């Protein structure tokens, strides 16, 4: 009876008799509603009353919680007030979010109390360092290194099912173009392809058809909405069998990156295709909105999973996911990591050669000693 619980909060929990402080003192009133299923009573009207009374409502869904109900409960903006976790055992991962929401901490970046070489990014009570465009962060987490761009193939696999709805499909297209804007497109740089799926799969344009961002973004804007079902497994199989092949513009020897977007549970089996894509070496990012199932997103995403899947309750928050993905995709363009690996491998090779020579020298000495003993 979630609605009854919210009514209790209004009528009792936030009263002076229960310890609540007067509104005139400017004390914030916050309620966090945690639910793991569909309520047996209505929540929409009573939640509206709670918000009108000055309560700020956060809604956390666990397991089989209904995202529609969570959105009816929560305050605006929904992307900041609605969260979902797969089980109670991992609900503590939301701790940091609520610490940031409720606690005011010193901004170390603004006070200059940091040692970032280029950009300081504030976090509650601390900071992280970042780099300007064209640079990557070194292992020390503070200094930056300039690098050039390298070639990779990027394909968007977009859910165009009926549940997305036309107005949200326009937001999805904006999300795609937001990512494209951060990619260095060219003959020997990044190639971009686009596939839409619903009950069927349709290639909007193959890898390499366009060699500049402007043409790609224009093609994305012209993409028509398919509607119908959600066959994510079929779409992943199409990605494997067709999209990254040479006949469809895929280039041998370059990194393959897939970004899968969906807003709901797949109507077909995805496990085999999701695993196969990763076995083939594709770097897979999974983006879910609304009723998307977190277990499916995790299955699609590459390791480490938490760095390759993203979820939000509201389509309007996709822009924030886009910003995070821009940073992730930039790594694909940057050969710094590869250069570091090559240097490491070269160094290890030199050490192995030196060690081999020492072993050979020791073996010769042992042989000489054995010969003396025999004599």
C-alpha cells in the first residue's frame, strides 16, 4: 500500500508532533520511497499532494518495480529523483548519489586546492582531473598527454519499437548525433553505421557511406520511425552477421564499437548473440531508458560492465548519458593506450632476452663444473 504510506508521511511523519521542524525555518522536507513491486492502491494523486505540500520525493525501484509508478511518485526532474537497482543487496550503490543531493561540501576546484594539470572536476568533498580535447589523462590521474586519432568502426543499434513513441524517437536521434559530434570521422579515422530494429532489422546506412559528421547527422535526422516490437536478439545477430563485415564497410584490423539502445525487455532471446559479439572482440555499450531491463543491458555490455552500460528513467536525461559516452568513445580514437602497451611489451621483451642470456651463462657454468667433477 504505497499510496497509504505516502499519505502517512504527509499526515504524520512530517508533522511537528513527530519532530518535523517548522516550514518557516527553511528546513528541507525529503522523503525517499523504496518499493519492489506494483502498489495495491493509487499513488499518483497522493504523490502530487505530497509534492504540493513541499515534500521532495525520491523513488527507488527494486527488482520488479514498475517504472511508471516510480515516475508518478517522484519529484521533477525525474532523472534526478528516480532510481532502480536489481536487488536490495546492491541498493547501497545509491549512497553516493544521496550524499551529493543532501550534503554541501567544499569545492576544492574553486579554491585552487588541487594538482590537476588541465581541468579540475569537483566531486563531493573531493575532485577528479580531466584533460582538454586532444589529450588523455595519464596513469597518475593528474597530468595529460597529447595523442593523435586512430581508425575504428562505430555502429549504433537503435530500438525503434512502438513503446519508444515518436516524440522520444526524436530525442534518440539527437542522442546519436551528440555522440557523432565528438567522433573524428574520415577515410582513415572513424567510420559510422546505423541500424534500427523493432520486429525486423533495417540498416539505415552502412559503415563508410559518409566520410564527414555533417552528412552522418543529416542522415540520422532523416531516419523514419519503425514502431512495432522489440527484437533485440535478432538485431544483435544482424550486427554480428552483417554490420561489421567487409561487404558492409567494415575494415579489417580496426576496433569495432557497438552502441545498443533499447527502452524495454527484448521479445526474443539475446544471450547467445550478446556473448558472441563480445567474443568477436567488439566493444559493446548498452544504453537503457524507461522500462529497459538492467539484466539485459548488463548481458550486452562489455567488461567491466559498470563502465559499459547506462540507464535512465527518462528520455530527457539521455543527453547526460551522451556526455558520458562521448568520453568513453574518445578513448577508442586515442592510441595512447595502445602506445603504452607496445612500450610495455617491448620492455618486457628486452627483460626476457636479458634473463635468457643470464640463464644460458649459468647453464654453461654448471656444465663446466659438472665436467670438472667428472674428471
